[in-house]
């Protein structure tokens, strides 16, 4: 049984989905199934991880499941948005499925709108994490804010979007509201699954656009904790340092994220 279940939330800039793309492609994960649920819009397309020399043809769906037996990791890649009003239905089903498979922990990769950051979030590290109570109190949770990770816990807010008149009159209570604008089901899934298992949300502040580098940054920070891909320099017997090759392998589909280049003869 896999020790880790990783899930991407359909979120701003698709950073979580792109990060999962890198995990699947780099770890050569095998697709072991797909999730057919009425809450997700239907989708079918060519295999985004196909090698250019492969002759076989595979199709992907709106939500596929991948596994790496070697690394004991199972990943869900959701490619299509939810049907309006049915997000909660899928979240409940996903929670029951995750718990039934007895994963040791759940990691949710997502992103949050950079234009809605607090003042304290405008500068410095743009990565934040949220941990369920069972994860935060474990020896694993104690590592997040310590070197070499040095992750920042997501800052809490007062009642959103603003304090109520009653709160203003009585004085503001301690900020404890979790706000992830554009983060999809990440917050609600963590709150529900966190009652039964260790859950971690790893998010990055970003905007819409070319978010490939954001995805590389997010999955690299995740890898500092899980050590799925060896990126640490090695020392030879003579003391020479050998740096590993670039660790992340982007899938072939990334070449088509923004279509073909504009024909330059148009400007002649």
C-alpha cells in the first residue's frame, strides 16, 4: 500500500496540476485507473506523457490516478473543472475513497491568488503550508518550520471579508480564518480528511499566465521534504563535488501549453 497520496486542486494558474505533471513524468508513474464522477466535466485527450518514439496510443480522461510502486506514491491528476454546484459531492466521495485505501498521509498541491495577499505576504518566500492537527503534532510536522525546509505557515485572517460590527465593538478576536482564494477544494478537503489522517496543503501565491516555473518551484520545495528525486550534490572519494543532472522532466505536452509560435513572416 502506498504511504503517500498526492492530490492537485484545480486552482489559479493550474500550478498544482503542472506540479503533478512533473511528478508523474519524472517518476515514470504508471496510470492505474481513472475517476469517473458526475461532478467533474467529461474530457478525453491524447496521453500528455507519451514519448515521441512510442508507437502505442493512450488516452487520458478528466481525472486519472497514477502510481509509483518504487516510491510508494499515488497521485490524482484532475484535468477538468467541476460541474457547478457539485464540488461538495466530489469532495465527500474523494474523502471516503482516500480513507478506504488506508494511505498514511495526504498532500494537496494548490495555489492562491497573489493579488489577494496580506501585506506581510507581499515580500519574501511565496510558499505557504497548512497542516492538519495530526500532521502538525507529529515529528513530521515539527520539521516544516525548521531548516532545511523553513516553510511558512499560512497566515490566518479575521472574519472575511471584514470584521463584523459586533467584532469591532467587542474588539477583534484572534485571527483564525483560513483563506485560500483560487485554491479550489484544498481547504475544505484538508478540513474533512484531517479528522481521520495527517494532511498537508502546500500552496504558492501566483497569478494566471505561464506558470511552469511556479510548478517547478512548488514541486522542488515538496521534494525537499519527501526526497522523491535525488537532487543532492555528491562527493567523490577524492572530495570532488558532483552535481546531479536537472531533476525534473517536463512532459512532452508542455511544448503545446501556449500553442505554436507566431509565424514571424507576418511581421515582414
